[in-house]
C-alpha cells in the first residue's frame, strides 16, 4: 500500500493528535503503522473503535480521495506536517487531517472568523461585507463557514478586498452545501481556500456543523459575531473561541432586532463590543502593527480631481447622495436624514460602510465629516 493511501485510512479512524504523533514516532510511516496489527495499535493507546476501523478499512475505500488529490490546487495536510496551521494544532480535539482546495498557505496566516445568522437583516449583511473587505486590506484572512447570510456576505466582502478568505465546509470538498453557495465556493477557490476534515464523498449531516465550527474558531485569532439569535450555531462558535483562549467580538444592534439578542448576550458575557474595525485590530495585538505597516485601501495616487472621481465611481447612487449631503462640515445623522431623505437605519448602515472605506470620519459629538483627499 502506498503512503498516501495509508495516511487516508489512518484519517478515517477516530485518532487524536497525540495518538497520531505517538504512532508515527514509533513506526515512522503510515504504511508501517497499518502493517502492525491490532495488538500494536492497542499498545499505542488506540481505542477499540479506532482499531476496528483500521482493521476493516481497505485501500479501495480511499480511492476517491486519492483521485481528488491528483488535481491541481488540491491538498492534504496532516497534523504533524509543517504546513498544518499552528493555531489549529493547539486544539485538544484538532482534526488529524485537512483537505484543502486553493491556497494552502492561507491557513497559516492571521485569520479573523466572521459568523452570524443565516437570515440576517440587510444591515447585518452590509456590515459583515464591509468589515471583511476592509480587514483583508489590514492583513487579515477572513474565515467563515460558507452558509447563507452572514457567512456568505463575509466571504464576498473578502473577495472584494484582497480575496483572502477561507471557507470551512461541513461536507467533503467534492460537494458544496448549501447548493446556493456553489458559485461562491468556486470564486473562493481562485483566491482563497476551501477546507474540510471530511473525506471526499461525505454528504452534509447535522452533526458535521458543530465540528466545522470548531475548525473555524480554531484557525482564527478571534471570532466576530455580526448578528445571531439566542441558541444559534454562531454562539457555539463564539463559545468554542472563548474556550480556546481566542478573542470574541460582537456587533451590538437594536433591542427590537431578534438577530441582535445573541450578540448582546455575548457582550454581557465579556465579548468585545465592536463599532469600528479598530476595535478588532487593537484587540488582536501584534496584528495592529502589521495593519499599520500595510498600505491603506485608497484609490491609486493622482491629482485631487482624479482621486475624487475614482472614489465616487466606487459608490452606488444612494451613497453618493449621502456623501454629497455631508459635505466637508460636521453633520449629525439627523441632519443627514433631513438632507437626503433616506431612512434612519439606511443612513446609519451607509455611514458605517463609508467610514470603513475611509470616505468619511466620525468626530466627537456623534458627528461625521468627509475625509480630506490628499493632493
């Protein structure tokens, strides 16, 4: 049996990371491990269930995995490999292997998980997308779970930024769940990465998603919950992040929004309240200096007129109306609502996005001003 097939068989057994290291230290290769038999496996601390799986899994079982791994951009990384992400390896229940489609190197870069409701408000979608887009330019990879709603908005925002985003899947990477995310998954593969611990051919199962969530939080320095109901899967991800000693961030919302209740609960429990990207960057410590050393996501240099034109081209009609209503003198939200005729919640959401994109700045007194453009 070749070494790759032997590793893939080992990955199918419920083996812990510590057991994996013990087996390889004692026997050297996966092929040699499989040649030992039940007695040796039991001596190394494997459970009866693990021994049963190793004894009954045949090479043909992993043929689909081997075939998938022959394609360009497809990878397998095991827990003892140098390319295995360091933060994930720290988990007591870290997966012993990961299937990756896309840029394997992204897994070892600083990551922020952004998660939330599958049925968010328009405001929640816009915030997730805007934060993701901005934070990729600050040196962070955005990690999420490819679900509809906040997950998808976060991935799309990251793709609009530097493109660095990781989607952790609850299925084998030959199939995408939900089906509505197939196009998004293909886009992510081009500049980011799809990740799964599940072998090729594994379909979606309800119990897979808590397992997926631990990888999302385990890969990341922190987890940012944008909108979540009480008792949602996003709160499980946040709890796992806290249990792993990672930072937890939450976006506050209206007391009338049921999708904000989970975030408010997290804040009461000690999560960092977020109303700007700096709240995340400053809390992540060393990454703040990394962000400061990177170029800001501004239009290319040119004269003052060209810069204004380039900036305006990036904005939709309503955003242009709001920006024109603001001018360069400080104004409050109420003044802007009166000037442009938009709804209060729309203006609040748009101001946040304009600030993240550095078109405007907030000043003391709850006022906003346009950001001067350098000549």
